[in-house]
C-alpha cells in the first residue's frame, strides 16, 4: 500500500515537529487540512512525533551518562499501544528527523506489523531528508541575518 496525500502530510507534520521546524510545521498542517486530515489525526501525528523526540532525548541522555560511569536502567522506545499505520509511519519519519538510529531500528521493526512497505520507507526517507534540509536552511538564513545585524 502506497501512502496517500493525507498520510504523507501527517508524516510530514511528524517529521517537521520532530525536527523542530516551525515553518515546515505551518506548511504541512495547512496542506494536511486541505488533504482532509482531521484535527484529531493532526493532533495524533504531533503527539507521535513528540513521543519519539522525547524518547530519543532520554536514550541519548542515558547513553551519555553511562559513558561517565552512571549505572542506569535504559528504558528505550515504546508505543503506547498497538501502533496504527499512521503512528508507525510518523514514528519512523520522526526517528529519522531526530537522527536516532536506536529509535529508527525500533520503529522500523514495529512498522512491519502495521503493513509498512519498502516504498513507504523510501518515501519517508526522502520526505525526512527534504524537511531536515529545509529546517537547516531556515536556521542558516536566520543566522546570516543575525550576523549582518551584529556586523552593522
């Protein structure tokens, strides 16, 4: 099953939120609404992305602390329940957006249960790469303007 426009936009919302890009989030929420995504579906995509982002922060914090000798019980990634197709798609995209291999491995393994295809994964990888590049360009443009103000 190939992702339809609404699914792609819900995934794009998740990637945008996980990447921390406000302009990307603005754009994709608008397009998702035009693709007939409901407020609940958009809210769920946002929540799924936030869960991935927060669990990634916890994973890397625990990893870094173990490197300095802290003895921690590492929790790892989880879904709150059996993931829907959209939750699985958004979670994979969000894991790519936050550059977390551990999260990505977990969510890809779980995604098979939800019927995610190789084509879906390719589309998510491409979408995440594009959104991450756009997010970085927004930051670079802001820094360029800030540097010009400082130099003036």
